[in-house]
C-alpha cells in the first residue's frame, strides 16, 4: 500500500476502513492504523518541529499517545480521511498541551513572556522552538478564538498542527477552498494581535 498523505489517492481506502470501523469491524481499525501511521508520524513531526529542541516527547511517542486517544473515540462518527486527520491534529495538540502543562508544573515559576506569531507558527531553526509556556499560550489563544469563531480556530488547528492543505481543510470542514483561504487570513491576523499583546 502506498503512503497516505493529505493529497494522496488513498482517501477511498481510508474512508472505507473508517466506515467499517464505525460499523464495528475491529480488523478495519488495525488496517487503518497501518495505512495512516506514516502520515500521522509526518503530522507529529510537523507539530514537534514547533517545539523546543529540548522537548522530551518524540514524534513516535506523540503518534502512539495520539493513536491511543483516537481509538478511544466512541462518540465520533467517522466519515472520511480529512475528518480523521483533522481529529488526529486536535488530539496531537491536546497531547502536546498536556505534556507542556506537566513540564511547567514540574518547573513552576517565572513569568509568561508574550509569543510572537512568527515564533508560534514558524518556530524552529534559529529561534530554538516554542517552549511549554508558549505552547500553552498558543493553545489558550486558539481556545479563545473558538469561543467566538470555532471555524477559524479549527482552520488554524488543521493547517498548523495537521499541516493540511487549503483543499484538505475545506474537505474536512465541508466548505469551499476560497472560504478557507479567506478565513485563514482573518484567523492569522487575529492570532497575531492576540499573541503580540
């Protein structure tokens, strides 16, 4: 089987397995994991690229923890590949936030420095990555955005954490690519103002 990626031809296979899993086929769940594992690992690597270089959680551990939480999802009615990877992005974000909270609980102390949009959305390289406090600030900003515009918050999550394209984000949210492009720009502008306070 080929590596599934957000632009790959594997969607039908993934969608079929999701529907079979939803219908109670446990073998479909195992097949699904084998089919999506590489893409989940790429998603985790993208999410981890924004983390501090000293981060103790590795992409493989992030995938494994996210997978355990994904297979525990009983209230989700799986529909398609884009929805699955969208939920996976949300789960990975929550794993990273939980990990950051635990690390900060161990450290306790120090002030909270503002996070620039550049550091939050394009961390890595010379900046050294986003530390636990910055992950929490970004998470809290997304949560605040979700109160008054849950669609924009979800777009940031899908584009930033899952690395979905505009087209895949549109598919996951059942809307047009032009709507996603417009909402993405507005959400980024709001996030920039929020994080640079």
